[in-house]
């Protein structure tokens, strides 16, 4: 087996010398730095150099702590990291578990335990990479299949002369497109658990404008905060936004209007606030999300309230304003 390169982040020189000597006796190549700042400079500044694993002390003197350093490094590089510490306090151990799952080894455990822990971390890392590669391929195939479905719907739309059928097919195509964009983002993203709302919705809105052939007579004003959201929630949110915008385009405006749609999304405490407003003629009195017989509004209500456990409110003042509050 080829020698693995270890970065040892330890502020106590004597401990570092002993640990480095023991690791070398087991065939490892070891680099040592005595601060979190130097570790970051080496790993992040060099765009993830030829380091196979990091052993990180918890306390690193007067600068950054081990957990703080680890968070910065792992945000920029996908690399196994083991905390090597003399701390047994429950809160400290639990805090490190939220940062990395590759291990927590006591300094006095001995080289045999440390060696086994390193090998287990490598196996876990290799398994993680294999799963990510497989998942990436799955997302790619799903995205391609969705694009095929969208193309088939487009052919059906072109062949149809029934306006109701065309509208239904266009709406279905829009819903599928919002999901296809999500899988495209997942395929090109390092994380499969969450995505940036701003990055995702920017793409959804771009495709929406193309689909509805929106010209200069409509302005979409965006104020979207860059918030990370779970993949499942962001998929549902994409369908909701697409549904609301489709309804606005179909029903809100007269042909001569200067059309304006404003979209605002921001974090408020532990919630996400979403406001979508138009300057159109306003939704008729008596129609609500709860009593609507139309599929679109009923779908929005079911997704917001039923699946995302949020609230949705409709206001009629200088157009229509929809306010959605979702728990993070």
C-alpha cells in the first residue's frame, strides 16, 4: 500500500514529535503545523494539496480552535479528518461529531488504536466517495429522463389544437422542468443534502421566462437571500414558485399592462419568508387557497401546509400578494 500523507495539527511540540515518530513507524508520511491558521493556509490556500487525512487537535493555542479550523477546511475540501484530543467532555465530543464523522481519538490511546482509526476513516471516505459517484449517476439519469418527458410533452403541445389541453400540458411541463433543474443542480453540486435557494431559483426563473416567452413588457424583481435548504424542501418550493408564477402570467395581467412580479425570499429567525406580488388586476374576491376548485391553488396549499408544514396567505391590494412562511 502506498504511503498515506497525514497533516498533523498540534500546538504542543513534544506531543507532535512523539505522534509524528509513531505514525512514521507505521509507514505514514507526516506533515506538522502548530496552528489552525497554518493548516488552513496549507490546505485551502493550496487548493487541497496532496494530503490524505488530517489529525486535528481540539485546543490550538490562542488562535482558531480545532473545530473552527476543521469547519473552514471541510467547507473547501472533501478530506477525512479525525479529531485527536485529550478532552472527554460530552459537549466537546458531540460538537465535533456535527463537524465530521471520521472519528475522535484520545491522545493517550496508543499508536495501534490511532492506526486502526486512520484506516477506518479511509474506508469510510472511500465508501462515501463510491456512494456519491453512484448517486451522481442516478441524478444524471433522472435529469435526462425528465428532459425526454418534457420533449414528448412539447411534441404533444405542438400537435394539439385544444387550448385546455395545451394549457394543462404546459403546466405539467413546467412542474417537471423545475424538478429537472433541481437534479441538474444536484449533479453539479458537492452536497446532495442541501442546495442554495438563490442558485436554484435563479435557474428556475430563467427557464420560466424562456418557457413563457416573456418579453420586455414584464419585469421580474428578485430579492432572494442565499439560504441553504434541504433538497426535499427545495424541490417542493420550486414547484410552488413555478405554480404561482404560471397563475400570475395566465390570469393577472391585461395585454396593455406594464407587468411587474416581485419575488422576495429571506430568513426570519427559524423561518423562511416568501413573498410573491404582482401589479395585475388582482385575484377575484371569494377565491382562496382553501376553497379553490382549481388544481393550481389547491396544489400550492397542499404543498405548503401539508408537506412543508408552513402557512400561506393571500392579499388583494394593488394586485395580488402571496405570503408563505416555512419552518427551516
